C-alpha cells in the first residue's frame, strides 16, 4: 500500500540515517568540523516517533524562533541550516527542502547542505533528485555516511545494484569510517553476496 510496506527494513535505514545527519549537523554547527563518528551510535530515531506533546510544542516554538531569526538574517547559512535541522526533526519535509536549497544557493560548496538536501528529497520520494544531490555532496567531500546513503538509495530505490555496491565498497576505504557504520555496510554487502536459494517449482 505504501513504500514503508514494500521496503520496511530499508526505509528504516534511511530514517535512521536522517536522524544521524540531524545530530551530525548540530555537532558541525558547534565545532565547524565533519565528525560523523560522534553521532552514529546516538541516533535512536524511534524516540522521534514517540515524541510527547511537550516535545512537539518545543520543536514548533524552536522553528518559529528560528524562522524569525532567518528572516532577519537571510544570508546566514549556518542559521538557515539550524532551521533546516529543526524542520527535519518535525518531519516538515517541504519546508526543510526550501531552506536546504537556500543554503546550497548561499554556499554552493557546503557539503552538509547538499547531503541533508539529498536525504530530504528522498523523504519526499524525489529519488532521482536525491541521487543527484548526494552525488554533488560527494564531489565536495568524500564522506562515508554520504557514500552509504547513496549506496542504499541505488540498491533499494533506484534498483541499480552495481552502483549501490560500488558506493558501499568505496565507503569502506575511507579513513573516517566509524566502526558502527563499517559493520552496517559490511552486513549490507554480505546480504548482496549471499546466494539466494532457488525457488521451488509449482
């Protein structure tokens, strides 16, 4: 009926990665460094879906405040990324896309903006555009999480197994790959390399 029912496990992986990226964004904004390893083990996306009314109210208050700040400082890309982060947590994907695109216009060389926009576009079922944006992100910075995200996109949503596996294999060779992401990628590759049992005849 829905895409979640068709690819429940792998949709979960993408949502997990989206939560991971949101946390990574917060770290980057504070330290101005790319350290995805700081957040891989701390992204329980299930917590978001069980958010209380108080959490939802707080998120909406944060979004409102950030909207005003961005309105007053329209050329501040870091501030706009913070707003994008808040919108993603609230699953306001259309608005998140608009502001992520604004950041890519303000800073065409922002790896984080292109990376997040790729994830957002996937959530909006714009998988061809998501692919293009993640490919663009990788031309700016060769990041294992971006490679993994693009690999999953190719494998399960664009049905291009060779390209998907190529990105996963490339991610394993990057120096800043975390143990957690390494294990996830190796498991995914192993599933693809394990021969499927032959179907029984009718």
